[in-house]
C-alpha cells in the first residue's frame, strides 16, 4: 500500500517575502534632537539679555546724572546771566560816555585864522583845510575866522596876498598850537599852516 502524503503546513514567516520584518531592512529612524544645542542656545540668549539689561541700567543712571548736571549748569548760568548783562551794559555805557566825550572834545576844537596889518590896496585871504577852503578880504585892522577841526583833516592853513604895498602878519591856531607867517610890499603872500601829526596832534 502506498502511503498518502499530506501537505505540510507552512510555518508563518517562512518563504513569504511579503511578511513584514523578514528579509526587508528596517525603516530609518528620525534623528534625535541634541540637548547640547538647546542648552547652548538658551545660554547665548541669557548672555545677550544680561548685556542688554546692564546697558539699560547704565543708561538710566547716566541720563539721570547728566540731567542733574544740566539743571545745575542751567541754574548757574541763569543766576549769572543778569550780572553779565549788567556788566556788559555798564561797559557799553562807559564806552559810549568815553566816545561821546572824545567826540565832544573834537567838536569843541576849532581852527582860528587871523590876518592883521596894513594894506592900502587890501589883502585877498584864503583859509580852511585840505577839504574845506574859504575866501576873505580886508584892508586894515584884523581879519579873523574860525572853523571846526574835522576828523581826518590833513592840515589847516591861511594865506593873505597883498594887492600892492603893505605889511601883514597871519596865523592859524588849533588846540593851543600856533603857526605864523609874514609878508610885506608888492604882491607878496603871508602863509601859515598847521599839519596833522601822526599821534593826533598838530605841528
């Protein structure tokens, strides 16, 4: 008798390529996050925050101090400003007074022109400064005229020319300083002149 063969039951996972976990490589695992990176990140942020906090505190402290110093400086300047203004006003007043006095002195100064003597035919007279010339005439006795001493004048003079015979004298005087001249006979000319000096006087 022939023995009947029965099919052997297949063991699960053998010879079946479609069964998971057998013959196929395992799927890749996701990378693990590094705890060190987190720690370093939080550490850097902490250092930056610390620096920012220190900067804010120092700025607040410095700003307060500068405000106080500015306030103190402003108070001092406000306190001294009236005194300085008064001093400046006093200086200006003094300067104006000095200038006014000097101008008054100059205004009071005059040039005095004289011609005297005898001249039967008369005397033609010219007097004044380099910027102001006047005319006059006389026959006998004394001729006299005055002009203010103007600023910037270079000289003051007087000239008298005889018309024929005669004998005359002439002079010009400024601030006590006098120059004189003389002429006689014919058509001679008497001439006297004061020149402005370098230091403001007359000679």
